[in-house]
C-alpha cells in the first residue's frame, strides 16, 4: 500500500510595513503642536522679544526726526513692522532647532527609531510645527500693531497677506538651517549661542531699522549682501506698496537655497548614532 500525504497550505499573513510618510508627518506635527498648546509659555516668551522690540522702536525712534533717506510719507511704525515680523520669524526658526535638541535629549527620538518610521518625518514635522507657530505669532503681532499702535499699511489687505506669506517662507527656510544645527550640535546651549552670534548682528546689519543709505559705509556694505536685507525689503515693499518688490525673487531664491542645504545637512546629522 502506498501512503499519500496531503499538505495543507497556510494562508500568508500580509506584513505591515508601517504607515505612510504623510501619516507619520501628520501625527508627529500634531504632537509638536500639542506640546505648544500644553505649554503656552513657549509661545508667550517667543512673542515677548518681537513685541518689546516693536513697542520700544516705535515709541523711541518715532519721536525723532527721520533719517535723510527715509521713505517719504511712511511712518516709522509702517517702516519697522515688516522687520519685526522677520525678527519673529527668525526667532521661531531658532526654536525649531531647540525643539529638535529637546527631542533628542528626552528619548523620544530613540523610541521612534525602533519603529518603522522614515527618519526625515520627524524633521519635516518639526519644520511644519515651526511654520504654524510663526504664523500664529505673526497674526498676534499684527493685531497688536493695528489695535494698539494704529498700524494701517498702505498696500492693502492682499499685499499685507503676501508680505506675511513671504515672512512665513523665510521662517520655514531658516528653520531648516537651525534644525540642521540642532541635529549636529545636539545641545541647547550652543544653539542659543549660535542664535545670539548669528541672528542679532544680521538683523542690525540690514535694512531692518533704518535705510541702508543711512548706515555707516562698512555696515552698509555688509547689509547689501545680507540675505535678511532682501527679505525685509521685499516684505516691506509688499506691505506698504512702495518700490522694492524686485527683492522678492532674491528673497525666495536665498530662502530656497538655505532650506535645501539645511534639509540635506539635517538628514545626515540626524542619522548619526545617538
């Protein structure tokens, strides 16, 4: 007799490879934003510097005579507010790098690396959360300027919206530079020192607070090659409807280069061993 053996095939169980990258970014962005909601002091203290700068500059320098090359028919509040919004954008960009350092220190990154998550998802989520925070702060600054200081831009609502949109793009672009710095430095203290050393001189060595033509010759030369000058001139021209909109393209170009270089360096730095 011959024995016949029958084999029963077990159904194959589909293997789960993890969620999509879009879903990962959405979840991680929500996590970062919820952290802001539960700790509103982060947003509050982030607002303090630009709001204090706005009130001090307008209250002190608006009482003085305008410099020789100041735009005609423009108040100092109108002139300086776009620069204050750019300053707020830069400060928000710094905090995106600090936030990444905190994630690296508190162990959340180590836990996420044990899951099927694309490493760059956390970085992209951090940049989007920075963009949302910068937008909220920009709206609050504009509301304070309109209701308390009487800000009334000549360019109209549409051009102010375009000016704010360009400001947010600059914040997002610079955010990638500081995310890259956080991925490589991995310490909050050097990040804060970098912000003070790099950002503060760049704001003053620009067209932020007085026209470049009224700066000392050597400082004016630095301001003319400062990327923030193009961003400030472009946002100011859009908001006020004055000449200078030609700086929009250089501002977008500089922002795109900074974002691309920052994102590349951030991914390489983030992949290093903990």
